[in-house]
């Protein structure tokens, strides 16, 4: 079986987001921003998984385009959590590097799938 890089990276990122959500709600008592992050951050991988099972090329492109939008929203929540001091410099830099890599991969996939 061939390893699908974007599927693996988006799933691993979703796991990180779920763990971050647990940390933010349990330790920091932050419930609003973290819930938004949970929704968009896990939606990336869900849309990538749906795209892998798309029936047509336009369907594939559509699902990957939604994943790009969700990744952009996720990046927004990560930046907001950082600027409001819920994330440390180290946490932000690590999450931001991951989401930047995912966004770049998704954009490349979308460009190549037209």
C-alpha cells in the first residue's frame, strides 16, 4: 500500500488538534476558541479522506478545496490562540509549521487536480 502523505499528515495533525483541545479545555479552561479549532482542525483530514474516495475528478477537487479552506481557518484559530496567550511560542511555532506544510501540500494538490 502506498503511503498518502497528505492523508497521513492531515490525520496526524487532527490528533494533535484533539490533544490540544483537551489541554486547552482541561488546563486553560478555554472553551470557545478551542472548539472552533477542534472543528476546523479535524475537518481538514475528514475532507482529505472524503476526497480519496471521490467518484469524479471535480468531486476530488471540490473536497480538497474545502480542506484548503478549513486549513486556512485552522491557521487563524492557532494565531488567535497564540496572540491571546493560550499557546506558548514553542507550541505556536510547531503548530504553525505543521499547518503551513499542510496548506502548501493541499494547494499543490488542488492546482494539479484541475
